[in-house]
C-alpha cells in the first residue's frame, strides 16, 4: 500500500515561495563569502602546501558532516587528508594527528566545546590550525594560525537555528581550497583517474593504453606478405583485421575481413598485402582517452583501431574492449 502524501495547505504556506527564499538566502551567503576572501585565504593555502603530513579536517554536528566532505574532496584531488571526530579525538584519536599535519577546524560559533582538547593538543605540539568560523573573537579564532572568517549572514531556517547558510559557505570554502590547490599543483585528469579507478568517473578517464592489445596480440604483417599468410594471421589473432607495416615498422595500411570479401577471387591467396590493404588507416595515440577512441570508431563505422605512437603501432583496440570496460 503506497503512502498518502498530504499537500501543504496553500493558506498556511506557499511552498515554492519558501523554496526560492531558502535558495536566495544561501546564494546571498555565498556572494558575501566571495567578497570576504583575502590574504588569509592565501596564507591558508601556503600552510597546506608547506606541510609534509596530511590535512586533518574536524568539526562537530553539521559542521562535522561538512568536514568529512572537505576531507574527501581534498584526498580525491591529490592532497592527503582525513576526518577526525573532535569527541573521539579526546578518547585516543588525537594520536591520528602528527606534528607534520595541519588542522582545518570548522565551527560556526567557534565555541564548540568538543574542540577544546584538540585545540590544546595542537597548541602543545605546534600544529597549525586553519579555522573556518564566523566567531571572530571566539576561542577557536584566537587559537588559530589562520582564520577564514565566514560573513555574518542569516541562516535559511526561518527560526535562524538550523545550520544552512553557514554550512553551505563552509562546504564552498572547502571546495575552493581543494580546487585552488589542485590548479596550483598541476593536478591532471590522469592523476584524477588514479584516485578514481571505479565507477563512471573512472571509466570516463580510462586511456587507450589501459585497454589496448599489445606485443604478440597485435595482428601485423608486411607489405609483401602473401595473402594466404595474412589470412592465417588474421584468424590466429581473432581481431578481424591485420596491420600492414613497411620495412621501418611504420603502419602503412590495414586489411579487414570486409576487405577479404570485397577482393574475393581465385587470385586472392597469391596477392600481396599491399594489393589488398586500405592505405592510411585511422589511428589514435596511446595517451588518448578511451571515450575519444570509441567516438572515432563510431564516427568512421569501424570496429578496430590501431594505436600508433611515433608512426609505429604499439597496440590495437577493438570495439568489444570498450564494452568489457563499461565505456559507452
């Protein structure tokens, strides 16, 4: 039995009007945050870049949920990071934080009591703290090495109680730190693929070199090879084609099973590969993205693509290789 959803009484509340107001309030907060970014943001970046350890992100309650996300974003974009729960830190997890680390502490008020032991620990071992807070004169702000102050903007909650605008600004500021670090370090899509081997992201970032057949798996022959030999190679390698090389090992043409049907005659087996091949075949670099190779194959209505670096084939990729890898 499906649940019955009762609509809001229109006389009590205009749902869309309230939704627009929530979004507008949070957008105002982000715009205010943009205007407040200054040299303190650069100091925070420099602190993170100078450490030899990790970024430890912490926060309590809703700030803690945002802290987990910031730590995950930093880690996935090349900056080693972890989340430490401030309450658990007082019961042994302080041992997860080293003198080589930097702490990013999130607290809207800056007076979160669960952070006190962690702050004292950081002070004792000279571990720098980057505070993200709106409490300019709070205990957290006073203890911090760098303060990234949130502008004093209203929460989207009509009672002004539920963390909404403040947590949106925290998350946006964490994203800003992560992406700015990413750009400064020249973090590439290849680096990103290393940290995201699974799921749709990983499949989109696969390279041709990750999927191609190499060495003895490549069906190759020479310009002067007799077609009876070429057919044996094509049958053995089971990829439906053969690449034709010149004396320098450069790819000059390709013979497909379609070519065999087109040239079928009594003289086929005594002709040479050069007589039958299609010259100047489509090729792709081993560094290209797999999705680029798939697009090229679909555009040209072919099922195989030789991978060529420096004029010489280093691999071959078949349409079935994309299907097996989940690249579509």
